[in-house]
């Protein structure tokens, strides 16, 4: 079979910078912005937390975001394609990121489905006087695992199954429409809608009795917390997990930008836009929590469920039930949650779809249908049952805290220290961008990110190995936690070993950079490792 070059086919592109920025923000702004940041900030120094948060944004978040942009834009492909074009043996790293995205998509869809369900439930406040019992009992029908009870069941929950199928159908439809007509159009519609809807909710929350107590609890600084290393680690973790970096999304998204496209300025807009929404979410959430504390005549700190799914699906329904015009604001909250989750979800799924499209020569419609069909079946079987919440909690913990963090550490070490590609990637960013990247970037991606994230990774591995997780059975964690990570590693090498249906190695990088960091006229062809004679690829 004769090889076909990927570059011979026009690559899909964003229609312009605005579409790319909104899509990148749509990916970054997700469930964690609403249900994770407020609680993390509150538990780690309140207002003082903004200091390490800003430091983490500038020294880790933005640098690694720009690293992803540079790799994707210069090498014009999904994660496996781009990493292979950097160096042939890096392809498994790209597939590891793709498989992480696949796993996350499988369970992320379930949370979006929950948000859709609660959007509908908001009209009649269906959770009644016991939101906790309704969420885990009537809605999820959570099995009481342990002892003789099974940890894995095939007892499907219709209330979860129906919205889950709808989420998958919608996502497949968006991806099949393509980058401009699907992904971009969805984000251009949803992101402004999200900002307006959530903004209305925040304004209303600020007018509730007790709102100032909630804001005081969130923003009153505990400066002593800055002396705690764990607070700084929490800040880096929050930034890292909220920017959609190191698992293929931003590499894939930046590959759809035109050759002559500004990268650094939009990167700053995305990073600060994401952080601004997190602070907005903190204001809205803690204003509402202050109202709930006022209604119950307790301090904000005495409330339970200040972060994670419990905040969204137990604490917030409790607040909505006691608010004037509760159904309206319940719809606003869960509608915002569903939109934020869906825009992130389709970006995660696009990572997998783009990789398979390039590897196996699939069309832009075939790839999402194939990926969506397989992932949807796994999602329904794994997350649509009475043990779905436990599976989701376990897989999410290992995929994020082990898989994504390990991917970021390995990526930085290989690109910066082993292959010495940081100067080339920095020159690429500076050549196509208006805002120039200084030498500080080397320190951030080569030292700060590997050290901080490496510490997080080792600490988490030691903790999970010694203490387990949430009291779950050891065998269960071995299979759905450690076993899942092991399967991703093996799968990465298996996919890398499969023959490409199109030739990724015949490729023309642009701009062609000379040894001084300037730009030379003309184009150069780099053919995998065989073209390592090219000066740019040797440096």
C-alpha cells in the first residue's frame, strides 16, 4: 500500500483567533472550576491562597500551557503525531495521553449526565428535604458495597442511563461536524451562555442574607498558611488540573491553528480567563454557602460538603430549596455545570478522535463515531450502574493524580533535558507570537514543573500504596486504580507499534529555524528520525 502524507490533505482549522480562544477556555473551564477551586481555596488559607495560586499560574500553569501549544502548533498533529515528529520513539508518550483522555471521557460523561438530570429536577425541586439521600439513593441507587456485597454490578439505573446516552449522542454529533462547524461553533454558543448564566447566579447569591459571611470565610487571609508546603502544593495542583494540560487537549487544539497564528497572547487570555472564572465561581459558591449557614444558624466552617460532587449534588440542592425563586436558580446552577462539563468533555474526546483519525486514516466523521461508540458502551456499563459512583471516584483519582501528573513530568524531562528541544520550541513561540517568551520559561518547564509535580506524584503514589483510598477493597484498587494505569502504559506501546495508514514522518515544519534562533527562507522536510540530519531537529 502506498503511503499517504497527512500534510497532503488540508488540515482542519479554527476560523480565527476568537474561535480558538473560546474553545480553549471551554476546555479549561470545567467541573473542577465550580466544585473544586472554592473548597481548595477555603481549606488552604482563604484569601492568602491567592498568593501561591498566582505564583503557580505564572511558574507552572502558563509555561506548560505554552509548551503544549508549541508542540502542537509546530508539529501539526494530535499528541501521538506531534510527539513522533519530535522524535520517533516519543510516540508512546502521545498515545499514553490519548488513552488517559479516553478513560477520563468514559467517566466524565456520567457527571455531565448527572448535571443534566438535576437541571430537570430543579423545576420541581425533586430532591425534596433530603438531597443527600436523593442523590445517592433515589437517583444513583448506590450499592452498599463491601463484605459480601459486590463491588461491580450490572444493575443499570434508568435515571442515569437516559441522560448518559443523550450526552454521548450530542458529543458524537459535535465532533462529527468538524473543528470549525462542530467544536468551535459549540463553544462560541456555550461559553458566552455559561458566563451570562453563571454571572446571574453569582449576582443573586451576593444579595442573599449571609452572603458576606460566606465571602469572609473564603477571602479572609490566613497568612500563616503560606508557611505550609502543602498549601503551595495544593495551589500548583489546582492550576495544573484546571488548565487541561499534559493529556493531549492543548496539543491537539493548537495543531488546528493556522501556520501564522499568535500563540502566547491567546495563551495568556486562556490562562487568566480560566482563573477569573474560578474566582467568580468561588464568589458565587461561598455567597450561597454563607446563605445556607445563615439559614441553619451555624458558621460556614461547620457546613459539610464544601467541595466535589457532594457540593454540587447535595449541598447546592439544599441551598436552592431554601432560596427565593429556587427552581430558577437551580436551573442556572445545574445548567452552568452541564455546559462547563460538556465543553470540557468534547475537548477530551477530540484528543482520542484526532489521534485515531491520523493513525488509521479515518475521516472526520468516522473517527468520532468509532471512538464515541466504544467509549459510550464502556461508560454505560461502568458508570450507569449502581456501583458507577465508586468506579468513577477510583478511576478519576488514579487518572488525574497518577496518569496526568506522570505525563507532565515525563514530557518536561524528555523535551527539556533529554532531547533539548526547549530552545527550539521557545524560538517557535517567539517567531509566531507578539508577546515574547523569555529565558525564564526554561526554568519553569525544566525545573519548577518537574520538581513540584514530581513531588506531588511521588507523594501520591506513596500515600495510595500505604493507605489505600477511601477504604475501598485492596483488590478493587489494584484492578481499577493501579491496573488501569498499567493497562494505559501497555496500550500506549501497542498503539505506537501499529502501522500508520498515513505517513506521519513526511512533514514540513514552519518556520524553519537556523542555529542562531532566526528564520531562514524556504521550507525543509523532516522525515522522522531518518531526517535527523536536519539542523533544527539535531538541536
